[in-house]
C-alpha cells in the first residue's frame, strides 16, 4: 500500500506541476512577471499620450477606464497574447482531462464523486480502508470568473475576448497523513467555507469503516460549531464539539494523542503511523481530523505555539488540522483555500490563476440522514461489541494474577484498552453523574476480569450503596440459578446500612494483616513473593468494588471516622498484599473525609472519568467535560492530562453479555465452591436461614437478628448461667418488637432437649400463638400466663430463684414477657420487687427473662432500687433515640437514630459499643 500511495502522490505532484508550469508560462510568471511589466509599460505610454493630448481630466471617461485598449498598444498586447497561447494551448488539449482522470484515481468513491453519486450510498460500503490521496472540494476553471478575469489582460477584456475557451476539471486537496488544510474567507465567502468544511468532513467519515475517523470541532464564536448536519455523529463518539472557551484543553488533548502515538506505538523504528499501518497491516489508531474555526483574530500566544507544535507532529500521528479563518502560519505540509466574495475561490493546489468553484452545499436533511446511518453503524459495529473484550476460545481463566490484574474495559481508537490493578496502580477511582454509564462500566470491568482469571486468582467483593440491585445478578436468583464463582460477597440496597461498608473495610484490613503475617513467616514482603514462597497456598488477589462509596462518609459520626481510618490503611498497605479497591461515585468533589486525606487519594493511581465527571482526574484535567455518551477517560497516571485515554465502553447490560459470561464461568468453576454471600438491605433475613448459623456447643443462644458484616453472622446473646444473662427488647413498635422477641424465644426452643426446659409465656401486648406452637413442636409444654395471673407467677418464680440459690434443683426456665411494662399496674410493689429479684439473681440459677418493654424509661422503672442495668446484660433498641440509651450504657455517647428494620444491639459480654443489627422477618421460626 505504501508503494501505491507513494506512486499516486508522485503522479498528483507531477500533474499539478505541469498545470502550474503552463499557467506560469502563459501568464508570464516564469519570465519575471512579464505580464505585469508589459502592463506597467503600457500604462506609462497611456499617461504620456493623455498629457500630450491635454486629456488629463478624461480618465473618468468609461471609455478610457481600460487603458490597454489604446490602439497604440495593439501590437504589444498581441505579441504577449500570442506568447501566452503558444505556451498554454498545448496543455489545454490534454491537461484538464488528465487532471480529471488523476482525481478519479486519487479520490475514489466518496472522496471524489459528485455529491449526488455517493451521499445516498453512505453506510453501504463496508471496510474501505484505502486512503485517498485527494478529497474533492469543487471544480477548477480557466477562462472566466471574477478571479480569472482579474488575470486576463485589459485589452482582451475590452475587446470581449477570452484568453482561452472556458475549461473545467475537478479539484481536490490532500488531507489524511499528507497535509493540513487552511481556509480563509472574505465577505460572504464565510458561508461557502463552512459548507465546504461540512462536505469535506462528510466525504472523509463516509469513506472508511465507522470509527476509523474521529472529528473534533471548535468554533470561537459558537457553542454548537459549524457542522450541525453532522451532529448525529456525537452520540456514537465520532464527532466531539468543543466549548469555545476550551481551545487550550482541545489542543492539550491533541498533544497528548501525538505523544502517546510516538511513545507507545512508534517504538519499532517506524517514523509515522501510516508507515506502521503499512508494515503491520493493522490500524490501531483512528485518524483525528480537527476543525478550528476562528474569527480572523490572532490566537493567544500559548495556543498559537501549541497549534504550531501540533501541526508539525500531527500528520505523523494521524492528526490533521482544518483551519478556518485562523491566522497562523503553519510550519508543516498544508494546502490553502481562499474563498472570496461571490463564491469563487483559489487554492494552493491549482495556483492563484485558477478559479475554484466549490461544490454546492449538501442538502442538510441528507447530511443528517447520512450521519445517523454512520452513527448507527458505529454503535452496532465492532467497536461496541462486548464479546470482543473477552478472551478467545480456550483462553478463559488462563491468566495469572501474580504480578497484578489486567483486563480490557472498552475500545480506544478501535482496539481493546486494558485497565491495570497492580503495584504501580493499586486502586481505581471511578466518577460519573447519573446516567453516564457508571454501572455499565463496572459490569464490564467485573466480567472482563472474571473471564481472564479463575477464582483462585481473583476474588470479588461487590457493594452497591445506591438503591439498586445491579450486583445482585452475580448471586443465585429465582429464574437464573447461576452465580459468579469469583464473587465472595455481594451487597445491594445498602444506602442506609453504612455499617456494611465499614464491615467490608474491616474485613479487608484483617485479611491484609493475615497475609502480612504469612509473608513474614515466609520471610517475604509482598503477595508476589508470598505466592512464590508458598506455591500450595491459596492467595488470590482481592478486588473490592464499592459503588456510590461516598455514602459511607456521608455523616460526621463514628462510622465515618472508623471507615476513613480503615480506608487509609487498606489503600496504603493493601497494594503489597494484593488487595485492590475500586471506588465509584457520581461526584467525589464533596467527600470531605476522602479529600482531606491526600495520602489516601494519591493511592488511587487509576482514574476513570465518565462524561461530566468532576475532580476524578487531576485538578487541571477537565477532558471528561467534552466526552460523548458511552465513553470514559482512562488514566493510569493519577489523573495527569498526558495519561488520558478516551475509551468507548460497550453495552454490558444487554442479554447475552454479562449474563452469558456468568453462565460460562458458573459451568466451569462453581463445582465445590461456596456461593457468594448476598446482603440485601431491602430484605429482612429469615429466621430459618439464620438458625443453621448459630454457634455450636456452649450455652443456648437467643437469636436477635443478623449482624451487618461480611459473613452475615446471626446476632445472638448467650444465656449462660451467669449474672445478667437476660434479654430486653426496647421500642414502642409492636410489630418489630414482636419479630425480635419471637426470634429470640423461638430460636431457643430447638436448643434444649425436648421437655428439658420450663417455658412461661405472658402475651400481655402481643399474640404468642405461633411462638407457643414452636415450643410445642420442639417437645416442650409452654405455660401461658394472662395479665391477671402475672403477679402470682412472677412471685412464685422469685421464690424458686431464692430456693435455687440455696441449692435446689436448677431446671432451666424461660420467662417470656410480651409487653412487660403492661403488667406494672397488676404487679404492684410486691410483684415488681419479685420481678427485680428474678432479673437480678435468676440467670445464675438457670432462670432467664426475655422481655419487651415499650421504652427505656419503663425498663429503668422496673430495674430501679434493687436492680441495675447490668441485670439486663443484652438488649436491642428499636424506635429509640440514642440519647435515651445512655442510661443503659453509662459513660457512652450513642449516635443512633431509629431506622426501619434495624435495631441497636448491645451485649456487655461481647461488645465494647452497641452495633446495628437487622431485625428478622416476620416469618416465624
């Protein structure tokens, strides 16, 4: 292809040299401007003749407006015109036809055909990658026209003659890889210039497979630019329109492109991108055609010099400039077109003596339709194919993560672009407003990584703080029973459960320390060395993806304080132990806890910015503001502008994409592996699901809910025969309280051998039929006490406790009070004192109370005088404010506000501070 293009270029040069020579000889340019000398001499003779005849004032006479019409000069003019004809006529016989044939060869199809012959065929030609040497802009004309007539002798015009019969031929200009184009206009020529640019760009993008040419437009006077007919291309990333005030950002982006091509691609001796393509047969970077539309005024000095640098290095890197009324002298190969009043033009390709008549503007509706066709073709073509990001047949799960993780997430210039999580770029920060494709990007990244590494090389922990279930698809569902073998934890709908994010960070910190200790035992320092020293160990790299992570730091409380400290620890030290964080957010600019710690932020070397993302990249890097939809900036250099890579992200949400990857991976790797733990903040855990997780051995455990942690442990209180082993549920909401107390009491039924425990149930404010049925089914005979019998039964139980303290039999007893404070009026002083005695001394004798009180104050009233908060060693607070709970945990300031389906659980035997738990579902055990 190089030889063909080189030969074609030489033929073009020779043909236009011949044209220039003929014109120069004909017009006297080759003789030291003979025409001008003759004309000047003739003017002098006319002046002398006028003075001799006393006609100095007659110059205003129209008849004398053309002095060369004077008969005295007829012989001189005739000789000049004869010389011209002798030089020019031979070229006229063959030159125009040769030029037309040359353009037909150099500008095939849309590059050179008349508009009516190619515009309607846009999108029907597939895979054309031959690079035209010329791109048609109009017709050259000699022998008529305002510009041409200006070059014709006055005598000839006055005589109504023409230098030659009018002749025309198509005119084109070089562009891609060969030359820049500089257009200037005067008067109404500006409209013609804009139409010429639109037609030229449409020819260029129509000629190649969609995606091989990317357009950028900047207009100093308009937000929308000069090519509105091409705007449908913006939706597929083929066209980017830049803000008038952001020229410096566009020039910096082009400079970065040139730098990347030279430092990353042209490292094998090829001087240009075109020669690299010719040698390899593959184009890995598209052409960039950048249109800059000025107003005739000079650019700022810095922009001027930057534009000069781009012009010098751009062609070798596939960057071509089209400048419209931008006054700059390009120091690089370029062609010029000057458009004048009246619509005529001149071009450096044909010389100043040829009138160029631009092709008429394309119909706007036809341009728009063609642009839509190209955009659709690009969106549904190779560049959007999710499957092209996946490994080839037989390559799934073959990569090793010893030195890091590498997987493509999209296409940069038509080729897959990898994101890398390794020691050099340990963590990733992703930002993008709602609707810009953040979830799609995360699904793409997860699927691409999982397809390359088996579950022993990669483990995934996935959290989504927003109200969505995007990550839930990686767990077993009702319809799709497959699950992602790499996923160990999936958390969805956790926007109100910030504690879950904290629990994940705590888990990662613990795992980091475990790995560090193992590395120390093997006398190594990082995961790569540990895997070499312990080849039989299982040391996968861990990737924790947290979407909308900013919600974890939304409040100024203990959760934020602890999460910030853990995040800093994991971010700083996790890299050496193969633990990588991927944090995604709609907007990271307001995360005070995050930005206030630069040591944390600096660890996130990999930055990915979706359209309009702010502060994700470097402070001065605003490249994401101009991104079209479905695109992202991938930067492995901490957001510094020169590290920008524009990537197009394919659709990973359609059927047959992420779901198909999971199906294949499940069939390959799921056997013998545990399913991922699913934490869904919108669903209450079922008691039946929590019971198998109760600790084995030891004293019976009262189930109170589910802990918000990575393992999904049940929240339990052990009913050992020690002081304080009673449980209180606090809150006015009868439904939630009934669920907690029902789970606690019902979970104990199966932990005692049948008939080995006495159960006394007082359903004072709630229905206990389901609970009684559970005890009965477990082989126990529960005793039901009504309100009028509570005092007598409590006093009898208090007497039994005293007897037990004296050495009597210690058969276990459970006293379940559903609405304990409702019994206060009937208990009276003696009954209340008996209940206090049971609470204080009962647990050490095997008598335990599970009670529900409707407020902290009512529990305090029950405990006052002869009992203390220590006598209720475990409690769950529901719709109770943290300030009210201070009486139960003296010396602590509790920041707690009631949340639906959540409770604050404290067991003085196992907690230093209360923790949030999830209230079990209403399903009875």
